[in-house]
C-alpha cells in the first residue's frame, strides 16, 4: 500500500469537508 496515496486521500477528504462546511 502506498502511504502517499492514503495521505492524499485524507488530505482531499479534509479539504472537501472544510469547503462543504463553508458552503452550508
């Protein structure tokens, strides 16, 4: 398993949540 890919997914997940909360 690639740690970089996991980090990337977590990073994008964090950003998506952030923007989603800002939108609402």
